[in-house]
């Protein structure tokens, strides 16, 4: 058996040019698979991380129906000591109360529908990284108080409303009694996040100020929780789900709150399957064509092997081994090239600023950092080996069934 495998390795180098063309094509296929999967993984990771770190959080405690009805009537009063209980749970990195109310922001020039979000500046730092995207007339970062008449909006909204930090503006929304209220704020600062929809529709002010204007007392809309890693969210969610009592209170993970993100990931996966299918078919025909050409060139030689007693099984194994050797050589070269490129891009990132607007719609940012997963490398190797074996079946069977007399008379 070992003799035929060694012979198979030598046979592929009898025509170096043809073998190198096949190895290069397989290597390019592996390279494209790894690079594409790494970039898609990076885009997915950044899309999820940016959405979680700007507004969503890993876990949210709120009243049922709040996600569909963002208004004061879908609020609850948190029990005393709830913040300490939640932050004391293993793998919880932080928790912060929030109020969210759908409203209208208006300047002297224009108006726009927004979600007014009331935050506790100190606690908000532990669950979101919005502060890192902020700038303003009073320096970067949140104000020190949560009851002042300050407001923070996106640079995109400020441009639309023709506002600059220090200007006055008016916010209108329904209070806890479903009465329309209006309150004047001064624009303290601006933010620019990687998520376009977040920038379009979100403004921030202090939670105490918003509670006062909306006549909510101590009620809040949600408790946003950040875990140490996003993979911890399901386990932590099950641990704290009973911390706030009430039949109308629910505790949801980010996967449950943002099904659109999971749909986008499934769309990426479907696109990858189509892409891999194209590569799979291309490699099959490339290898099969090469092996058929090799068999026709060695038709007489294979007939001699049959005449001296070589069993058809061993000829089948030899031809299959040649195909597998080509696949392995292409796989190694493709892996080496792809891991080298992704290793560099992991530190430098791939700058897609030319598509920045489209990238912000997906929430990924304009610089993509590829992420290579072990399962992707293993699946690529498996696909290449499977392709090599499948593509060798017909040529190997054809070679194994060669009749010695026909082969000896073949010119």
C-alpha cells in the first residue's frame, strides 16, 4: 500500500507544469475560502459588538411589550438594591438603568423623530462605549449629573437640524399620563458611532431629568446588563431572570432582542454556501480533468501494470492518492497564504472607507478586522479533501477497469 502512495506522489511531478496549475487553482480556492470566511466573521463580530456596545447590551430587563412600545407607560419601578444584586452575579461586567421614550426633537430649522434615552452617566460607562464616540463644547465624555438640562445627539442629527454644541433645542414626547410635554435642553455634545440607525434616531439626556419631565417618579424603562463576553449572556440571563418580580417583566438576551442581527448572519451563511459551492465544483472539474489527462498519457503503462499482476484496487488507490496529494499540496499552499494575509490584516485591518456609508448601515464600521476560526480551517480542509476524493472517483475507476490487451495496443 505504501509503495503505491509513494508512486502516486512521484507521478504527479511527471508533468510539473500541469500539476502546478492544479495545485495553484486548489490553493487559490482555499485562500479565497479562508479569507472570505475571516472577513465575514470579522464583519459579523463587529456588527454584533457595535450594536451591543452602543445601545442594546447583552441582557435587558423590561416590561413585556416595551420593545414594540417605547413609551413611559411600559415602565417599571426597580426593587431596592437590584443594581448591587445584578453586578454581584458572576460574569456580569456592569448594569445601568435607562429610560427610553419615542419623541420629537426640534430646532428652529427642522424636526426629527427620535428615541430619547435617559441614562445614569456613571453607570452607563459600564454597559456601553458611547462615551468614546463623543465630543462637545464642554469636553469629551458624559456630564457629571443626571438631572441637568443637557442633551447629546449625533453629528448626523445635528447637521440635519443645523445645531452646534451650546445651542438650545426642544424635545416633545408623551409623559406617563399620555400627555404631550415639551422641554428645552441645551446641546452639550455630539457623537458619531459605527451604527447608522443608532445615530439617526437616538439622543441622550440624564435619567433623573427625563423622569421628572415625563412624570415617571422612580420608574425606568429597562435595566441594561453587560456580561464579560457575549457568549455568557444566555447563562447569566437564566441566573437573573427572577431578580425583578412580576408577570409582565421579561429578561431577554441580545439574540432575542435583535432577531434582525441573527437574520443577517444567516444571510451571510447562505451566501457563503453558494460561494463555496462554486469553488467546490470548479476544483472538482479541475482535478478530474487533470487526472483523466494523466491516465490517457499513461494508458499503456497502466496496462503493463495490469499484465504483471497489479490488482485493480491498487490502481484505484494509486490514482485516488494522486488526486489527494494534489489536494493536500494545494491546501497547504492556500492555508499558508491565507493565514499570512489574515495575520497581517488582523493588526492593520482592511480599510473599506470608500464604502463607509454602506458599512455603517450594517453597523460594522469602515475598517474590518478578519477573524479566523478553527472550525473554518477544519471545514476548508475537509472540503478540499472531499473534493479531491470525489474528483478522482471517475478517473480512478476508469484506470482500474482498463483491459491489459487494449492498453498494450494503445498508441
